[in-house]
């Protein structure tokens, strides 16, 4: 005897294909989420990469507040050839930098201290300063097309 599946088979075939497609799309979504989350990281203390990032920011800061400058790292992330840092500059040993003796003396009342944000790009075998702000009172990178190109998780907010 021959059985007929004329009506049921197309429906189950369609349902099977829909289930397989859904599973593939869901798996792909989670795999790409994991990959993008792993692409941004915090360079570990004591590594050459962390030191090179800070040394790329140091000349800009020393030109404005005078040498020597060391940094307390509040936020540092790197990934896909980009780095974004939030730094608190100070004198060696932890002493505070006197704003009245810096190039920021005239603007000190409009600043949020010397908190420094910097965007860097790794090119030509070194970290290069692309953008920086000292003492901002807002989240300056929101809405900036340059920052819209950065890997997710690179900037703090």
C-alpha cells in the first residue's frame, strides 16, 4: 500500500527549515557578540602596551602642565588598533598639579580638574594621539562620528 503525504509534508518541511534557520541565526548572533566582547580589553599593569599608551599621552600633558607627569589610570581599554583612556595626571609621588601654574590657569574655573580623556590609534608601529580633552564637564564623545566608529566597549559610557 502506498501512503500519501501531500498536505502534511510541505508544512513539516517548512517548519523544519524555519527551525534550522532560527537556530543558525541565534547561534551566529551569540558567536559575534562573544567575539566583539573579546576584542576590547584592558591592557594589564606592567605590560609594554600599557606603558606605550601612557607614554603617547605624556608629551601632550607635560607641554600643558610642565614635566614631570605621571598618571593614575581611571579607565583604559584597547581593541582593534584603538585605545581610549581616562587619566588623572599628578606629579611623581602623588602630589597634585597646581592649575594656577599651568596653561590652564585662565580656564581652571570652567574645568573639571585635570581629568584627561584621550583617544589613540596604533599605526606605524606606535600609539598615536588622535583626540584628547582635559577637564571636560560633559561626555564630549557622544554624537561625534569619529567615536561612532570605535569598537563597542572602548569608551566608558
